[in-house]
C-alpha cells in the first residue's frame, strides 16, 4: 500500500467516521447523561462490532479480489455509488428532525452492549467494510495484510470520532442541537464524501 492511497483513504474514511449516525448520536446522548469518559469507554462496544465486521470482510473478499478483477471494479463502483448516496442523504437531511436516542442503563457494560448492538445492526456499516475498504486494496499484493492496515486505521479514526461526539455532548450540546450548526456539519461531511467518490471513480489502477 503506497502513501498516495493512504492520503486519499484517511480523509475519506474520517468523513465516514464523523458522519452523523445512530452510534455517533448515541455517544452524544451518553456523554450528556453520563459524562465524557463513560461515553468513550462505551464506544469500545462499537469498535468490537466493527472489528468483527472487518475480519469477516477480509476473509470473504480476499479470494474475490485476487481472482476477479471485474468483480473488484464492480465493488469499486458500488462503493463510490454508496458514498454519493450517503452524501446526498446528509446534504438533504432535515436538521429539525428528532434525533433523540432512547435512554440507556447507567451500567458501563450495558452502554457498551448497546453500542455493539447498534453498530452490528447497522446495514450501512456492512456496506462500508464490503464496498468502501476494498476500493483502497491492491489485489496484486497481500490482501489480508492491507485489510488489517486499513481496518486498524478505520478503528483508530472511529475512536477519534467517538471522542469528538462525546466532547460535543458535554461542551457543545446547544450548538449541535441548533439547526444551522447541524446543517453545516452534515453538508461538510457530504462534500468530503462526494469528493472522495469522484476521485475513486476517476482513478485507474495500473
């Protein structure tokens, strides 16, 4: 995996990590009620679910990427289309929509379990690992090793996102709840995702 690939992957991936979703909104809610530290620790339940998804995607797609270049490019197009779809949804999202999450038990284990279940039951997460990560894989090299690197980077960026949303919940709750601030945040993520999709669609692998 070369440096230009990582330079493209990191901001595109971070845009996905930071995009408002059920888990990130859960971090905001948990930090508001239970504090920054508890919200961040509960987020490890989410990371556990994502790590399992990454391992399954790596094992299942390794053979595909190594044996069929056509399927590889099919996945590439699917992933770019998903990024564009997500960007459109974020751009058009109603900032006045009710995003309140259900109350969670005070137990840290229960909060982590809730994070795990929300992540495991999110179909968008499955698409990310089966359609987004493979776009940065070079099938002529070790696929599993590249998945491990990209997966580790994804989890590190996800941990940053967990901390950022927990911080918002503690210190920026009023700003985040304002329709104008939420709209700007959504559209900023939408621009990053659509730009990444455009680059991926036009890029050609040697």
